[in-house]
C-alpha cells in the first residue's frame, strides 16, 4: 500500500510537472508569436512586438516598433532638430489594420558643432496603438520602416517588419511589459510627474525674439530641457535654464532661429512645448505671443518705438479717403451739408464730429475683434470680414439701401427710423428729426465709411496694420485708433472749421444730378459686392439674392407715398424682401473653392518657390481677392501692362497667384511670413533674392523693375532697363 501511495504521489507530481511544462510551452509560444523577426543591418535592428499574441475583443491592439542600435549610432525623434528625419512606417501591405498611431518617448538632446538634434541611442520602443478594421479577426502586419541612423556619418535604411496575431481573447506577453515601460516615457500633460506649465510667452523684440517657458514641479528638477516645435521651417536654439524655488520652478528661454526671425512670423503661431527632465516629459500646446504685461518682458509698450508706426497709420488712414471705397461716402456726406445750406456752424460741427466718432469707434471695434481672434489663436488680417458670405450680404444690402435713398426710391422714415440711420437729411415737408436721432444718423454714416474702407489698402496702411497685428493688444488699439483718426481727418477738418461748409456750391438743380450719379455709383458697388458673393456661395444663390434686392427697390419705389395704405403694405413687403436677401446666403453651402489658373498665372505653391529659384528662375507672386479693390487697380494698371506681361512670358519666369477671396490658412500664413496681414501683396523671388522682395501695396512699373533687377541678381540689368525678351 505504501508503494501504491508512493506511486500516486509520483503520478500527481508528474501531472504537476506536465501541466507546468504545458503552460511553459504555451507561454513560449505566446512569446514567439508576440514578436516579429528582427530586420538587421550593421548599425541597427528593428522588429515589431505586441502586448499579446492575440487580437483580443476591444478592437485595439498595443504594438511596439522596437529598435536596437549599435554603439554610437542614433535615430531621430519626430522633430529631429537641425538635421535628420524621424522613422516612418508604411502599413499599406497589412490586412485588417484600420489605423496605427505611433507615440514618441522622451528623446535625448545631441549637441555637435553648434547643431542641436533630438533622438535615441542604444534601444527604444515606439508604442503604437493599432485599430482593427474587423474586431475578432486575425491581424497581419507588414510595414516598411524608413529611418536614418547616424554616428559620424548618416545612413538611410528601408526595412520590412512583420507580425501576425491570431484572433482570440486578450492575452499577455513579456513584450507587453517592455511596451508599457516605454509608454510611461511618452510625455503627458504633466499629471504623471506632478508638473505644471505656468506660462509660455515671447520675450525680446521682433528682431531677436525668444520663447520663455516657466514650469513648476512637486519635486525638484535636476536637468530640465525644452523642446519646441512650430510650423515647418521654424527653428529654436538650446535653452538657457534658470532654477528657483529650491529647484521646483524652472525658467527655460530658447532663442528663435535666425531664419525664422528673418520672416518675422513667430508671433501668433501655435507651438508644441515639451519640457523634459531625464526620462520624464510634459507636452502641451501654446500660442507664441508677446506678453506686454509680463514681468521682465522687454517687448512691452514702447511709445518712442511706436511713434513712426503711428505716423504711418495716420497717413495710411488719410490716404484711404482718396480710395474708391471711401470717396462715395465722403461725397454723400458733403452733399448732405449742401442740401442743408444755411445751417448753423454748431449743427455742422456736431454732424461732422458724430461722423468722425462713428469712424473712430468702428476702428476700435475692429481692433477689439482682432485682439479677441488673436487671443483665440485665430489668424487675422485686414479685410478678412469680406471672406464671410453673411457679412458680404449685409454690406450689399446696406449699400443698396443707400443707393435707393439717393435715387429717391424712398424719402420717408422707414420703421424704427431706418432711413434716419442712413444719415439722410430731412426732406422738405417732413417733420424734422430730433437732435439725438440726427447725430445717430451721422454716426452711422461714419461707421459705414469704415466698413467700405476695409477692402481697400493704401500706401503705409499695410505696414501699420502688419505691425499692429504682430504685437499685443495695446499696440493694436493705438494703431487702429490712428488709422481711424486718419480716415476721419476730412470730417474733423470741417468740424474744426465749419465755415468751410459755406464754401461749397449753393443748393440747386445740379444736386439732383449729383445724387443720381452717386446713387448709380453705389449700385455699381452693390453689383461688385454681389460678384464677390457669387465666388463664395455660387451663382444661383447670388442671383436669387440680387432678385430680392431688385424687388426691394421696386417695392420702395411704389410705396414712397406714406399717405396711402399701400405705402404701409409696401414698407412691410420691403422689410420682408430685405430680410430674405440677407438670410438667403446662410442657407446655401459655401461654393467649393477652386484655384483657377488664368493667363500666365499658376496657383500659389510656396513649397515650390525655393526649388524654382534654385533652378535659376524668377518667381512673381501675386496675392489677390475679388473683394480687394486695390488689387484690381494694381492688376489693371501694372500687372496686365505690356511690360509686366513680357516679363511673365519669359521662359525663366514663373508667375503664381494666390486667391484670398475666401478664408485660406495657407495664404494667411504666407502673408504673415512677410509680416503682412492684408492684401494686395506682391513679391518677386530670384537667385539674387531667394527670400523674396516684397513690393508696395500700390504697384508701379518702376517698383516692379527694381524688384526684378534685385531678384535676378547679375542677370537683372536688362530687365531693370525694360529690355525683356520677346
């Protein structure tokens, strides 16, 4: 019996060993199935690994791209720095793979001969979250890994990695722990390490800015570093590090690269800020912005520096009065003074002061909108409201009402004093308006002048607006105020010297003719605005809106006698038509934007410019919009001239045109690269000026010749002299 018991004991022990062996074999099978074969070369080896041997039931699989590097060799982070490129994987040959999102552990900084790069040495695993197309099916992974490995020399490699995972419930492999360990090194928002990003701001000035980052930690920092990422082409230097508060607060200051500074585009751009300390990291998004209120900032408000810009803003606003956008409004204002001949000097002064107040207040409102958009990280520019169909419809309706009023379609106060708000003088036989209502009408005409001014640019205006929108709130408000004062200068002049109004021609029959001329000019303006609207919402919707506006004019004409019952009915119908014309565009989807190539012009492609210049070509860039009146003037007088067309027809000249009629972030960023926030904008690139020569807002043939000569370098003499090839 004891022998039998002994046998039973050995049998049980054998069963235990058999079970253990089976489990070990199964575990070994899982280990082998959770790692693909190494793809090796003399410098590195790479393979795919998985956290389990099966696809599980969640529809997601945790993978890892596992690199082992020979001594001294390194590969690069997603933003490699001054040299190199990051590893990329093409998964096209895989099956049942919907998406593969790769994460990046904290990299190390490598400094060599003044170059700063970021990457990994020895060994690294890039965690990859794979999403399946079909949950419950097997996953077949085939990837082409393209990477650069560097030591004293750099060698690119392209190698295939593979891994097959069977369908089945969740499983776990030893590689899963390796993936987890590197996943813990991927920067988060600071929660894991107990870090807080206190602030990110631009310091210094536009010529030599730096990014300053302040971070706090629960435990002292030891070797903190700062990694900055911006839009393509942005570079940043190695940071200066200042520790305080027992090492729990760090200030990191990194200079913006000179190539970036040269374009002056860092202000307002979105950055990815990564603070590291050893293998720990925190990553957050931030906007590069000068903080004029920050302690110790040297970019704060400096009135002495601003004085020349304020002068340019004043001059630019003054010149706007001569632009086709604003001149009709000024003429209407003077006409209203003539119609009210014999008014007291006090009344004349009050009316013109109210108009000036409307202009300046409107510019302050534009400044407030610009500040709000910048604070939200949105791109801003001069005249961008004309990219919005709803605004275009509203301004078209307002212009049409002005025109109908001047043409005599209505001479009565519409409900809620609508005609009064248009700033029209009281026709004879009507009850005079109250003083307050009359001044409100003058104020409204000033605001209207500002709205019509925004699609125009003028000499000095672009410089002032560009400077303002690249600075803080204080500078924006000051510069826009000076623009408003410049535009309001004629009104302020008459307000200061009301006697000037008496020098205007006496009322007479000529005024009726002038009113019709001005009314027709505004009708032409409304038609032009509708053509701009058509490029945004389509021809059909615009045609219906135009028909409603025409109907509005007819109804106003038929109902111009308020004594009759039909007058009230006509007024109601007119309001319904106006509401329909205003609301219609919002019910239509925006027309798809198509870059149209016209004549010699190709669509703007900034990425191609450098290659074209390297090939010895001249690149002529024109950024325009249907709503930009100054752009159309430039096109008619200069760009379409025989001399410029001959330059564009040269085999070595490439003409590119960017259409900013509708919002386009690429064009906005391109304009900002020259410190410009409005159009028209023209630049000429060439071997002599690969960075581009920006032309003035109002083009002249002399300016084009000069820029062509400069951009062409040694070959520009003939072009500058006007000797173009036939």
